[in-house]
């Protein structure tokens, strides 16, 4: 008898198909580099350029959120008491639940309808980038570590956000993002797109 796969199972299966999501213990590079080998990488670059955000930071967030997978929206809707259904949508974990609505805010910031932010990959990445830029404010930090407040949701020089994951996910989430930048990450997604994020020092 068949049953419906939940969000956690989807991400586990995606990781298995890709040979697992692995952090790389490579030597820190002077600058983070992304291997240009997929449309996904181009989407991250376009979003980062549009909102004046370091692409490696946006990629690290996507990796921490879903290992660069785009879960079906039907597996992400909020369900009370279910830790796998916290209302976090897409690669950038845009949240919509009784306690937070960064999805709605991302829609207002980008002009993209909520349903597209939930289902279209590039729209979702744009939404996450817009939230991060909003949280940081007009000033752009000189270092990746300077984005910590914006990633956590405490706000750099912009509004504060609170969510279960993604922008507004708190100190633990921001620390995981910076740790990913320090160690680097590499995987081939379940759709066959390969992404390499090289390690770098975080000052």
C-alpha cells in the first residue's frame, strides 16, 4: 500500500540519490568559489547580484536549509505538532505558520505571488535573497561574518525577522551557515545538478 512521503523523507531520499550531502575538508581559499555547472548555480548568482548579497552566503543558507533541494510545497505546509511540517517552503525555507510569515514578507519585497515562491525554485531563491537584504539594510558588511545578524534574523541594520528556519532562524541557524562556509560543501542534487562551494576563512 502506498503512502505519502513527508518533507524529511524527501530530503533524505534526495541526499541518497545524490550520493549524500558531504561537507568538504578542503583548505580555505582566499575567496569562495562556486563551480559553474548547473542552472541552480546561475539562479543563486542572479539572485545574489540583484540584491547585492555574497553568492557564497546565499548558497550556504540553501545548503543548510535543504541541501539545495526544492521540496514539493505539498510536503511543507504547516501541520501542528509535526516537526517535519513547520511551514518552511523551498530551498530558502520561506516560512508561513501561526508564528511567522517570512513567505508573505518575501512576496511583498519581491512582488512575486506566494504560490510561486512556494513552487518555483528561482522565485524561492529570490525571496530568500530579498529577505536577507532587507534584514541587513542598506549597509553591506565588509566580511561574511558581518552578515551574521541578518542571517539569524536579529537584523543587521534592517528589520528583525523570526522564523523556524531560513532568515530569522536564530543564532543556531546562523552558526550553521557560517560553519558551512568554513568547511565548504559539495553535492549533486537529485535533479543531477552539481554544486561545489569551496571552504574559506570567516573573519
